[in-house]
C-alpha cells in the first residue's frame, strides 16, 4: 500500500457515505446530492444524512435531505468550498436547519498517514499489540475512553490496540475501531503523568503500521480546536485529508452537551 492507494480508498469510502462519485471531490465547484444509506457505508451512519458536507480541497459535497436541497444548492453556490465551513456561513445555515429541528453539530478534521514521512519514536517505551480477542482484557482499566470503545459487541468495535508501558506501568493506549470494511479509525489516550514523553506519537505510529499490515487504511479524526490531538497526528506522519460538517437533531445535540458537562 502506498500514499496514492490510501487516498483513493478514503475518497471511495467518502463517496459511498455521501452518495456521490469520487470525481465530485476532485472537480472544481460544489455539488449537492440527496443522501441515502448505501451498502458499505461507515457504521456510524444509521440513518440518511439530513445535511452533511465533506471537502477534500477540490469540490465540496453536500449530502442532504430533499426538504433542504434547494436551500443548500443556493448556499454552496455562493461560496468556495472551504468558506462553507466558516462561522458566518454556518450561522446562516443553522438558522435554516432550525426550521426542521436540526442544528450544526459535528465539525471534524480527518487525517491520513503519509507513508514517506519518517516518524521519531521513543524506544524506551515498551509497546504491546493487542488483537481483537485480547482487547477485552484491557476493559478492566476504565481510563482510556478516547482510545477504546469498551465494547466487543455490535458492528463497530475495538479490533486492535497498541499499549505502552513505562517502568512496567501502563502509560497510554492507542486503539482502532472497525469503522468500515476498508478503514479503521485510531484513537489515543495517554495518562496525564506520561504526557510530553512521546507516548502518543509512539503508540500511534506502532498502531498505524499494524493496521496497514492488516490491509486496512488507518485514519485519524479530531475537532479543529483540539490542538494537542492535531499536533500528535502531524508528529506521527499524518496530514490533513478532508473535513466534514454534520447536522443532527437539536434534541440529540443538547443531550450530547449535557453528557459532556457531567
């Protein structure tokens, strides 16, 4: 697998998720399509998108419900693709979404590995790879929710993990979930006392290489404002590939806010 293969697989997956062609991400201009649940989509998509946007740097794709199609065609037709993610435009979009009980919720940046980039690792960290069958033994430790889903049931689950030890004590975990047939998402969690010691970058690099050996594409997702996570992605040889925005039911968004506040 080389960089060209990785980007091709990622775009093909996004095309399935957003119900568009791969060429639409490469063309100039923005495209609006009606959303649908296609076979092979990422497992997080349980119902058709009401309004979601994806942008790889070429053409922006908006996958929408037919009720908001005309508005979105006008919305994306007025701006370059990257401008559709700016706050002034999102305020306008959110006002329209409110008419349907929806709101702008998830805005995320996605990273793919650059296999040509050299990555520095901390050789003093002992790294152990856990297979899908071994991962449940990690669930006794409840401190790594950014890396592990703490579930071996259901369609989406933990399938691979890299655990780092310093002086015999667990310092951090990098976990991979089987988000779809071709791509596994990486999550990383390092205990506070072991941060700034290269644990995150070392574990992410080990897990990245292991995922590729499984014939899957590793990818990394974080909020735009999570600077520490974005810096870790860069240190591990990843670079920004695409961005996404998703609208959700307002009631669901408020529930998520309440859970985060606890």
